[in-house]
C-alpha cells in the first residue's frame, strides 16, 4: 500500500514536471542587431563622431603645444644653465604626463558619452523585448550574442521573435535578413 502511494506521488510529480515543461516557450534575439536598425542610431553615430572629433582636436592641440615646447627647448638648451635646463626638462616631463592623463580622461569621457547616448535606445529595445515576450507567452528570451560567442546551443531558424520586436518598435529590417 505504501509502495502504491509512493509510486502515485512520483507519477504526480513527474506529470507536474512534464506539464510545466510544456509551458516553456523560449525565444532568442540579437539586441545589437535590433539596435543597429533603430532610426535613432544614425543621430547617435553622428553625435558620437562629432564628440570624438572634438576630443581628438583637443588632444592634437595639446600635443602640438608640447612639440613646440620640445623644439624650443632643443634649440636653446645649449645656451641654458644646468639649473634652467633641469627645470625645463621637468616642465616638459610634466607636460607629457599631463597629455597622457588627458588622453586617458578623454577615452573615459568618450565611453561615458556613448553610454549616455545609447541608454534611451537600449531601454526602448528592452521594453519592446519584454512586451513582445509577454504578448506572445514566451517564458525565456536568450540573447543570440552577448558580445562574445553565442550563448544559444540550438534553436529553430524560423523563430520570429526578433522580427516581432522590430515590428513593435516600428522598424523594418532590410531585405534578406
């Protein structure tokens, strides 16, 4: 009798797992692809290119000033006292270090600006992904690519999830994709 109860409990448990497994609906998408098709990306590309050009201009100006200082030093170093030469060399070394730090700061500033520009588009795409998943009863959505190798091992080629998200955003994919 106990064996029957245990077997019945195991059968009910197994049926529960099978029933819940049938409710799983997994989709996959490529967020980078979706974002690349967003109309806002053209303006973001233009803005970040312009910002990068401004930063490059500042670096070039500082580098040019430094090179002029070095040339001036090289031309007059033979007529300088040892003390004046040492002070000028320290000044040039500090300028060079300042330029290197400025280049690092520029790189960090560029990354912050890019993230600031991309954040509204990312939010819009993720909101669309969540809405499409809910509307189409998906239980899991996997990213086709996370900037590295795909994390998806198998899926049907005809999964329309990415196209549904693009439609939700009002974006038409190019022909052939």
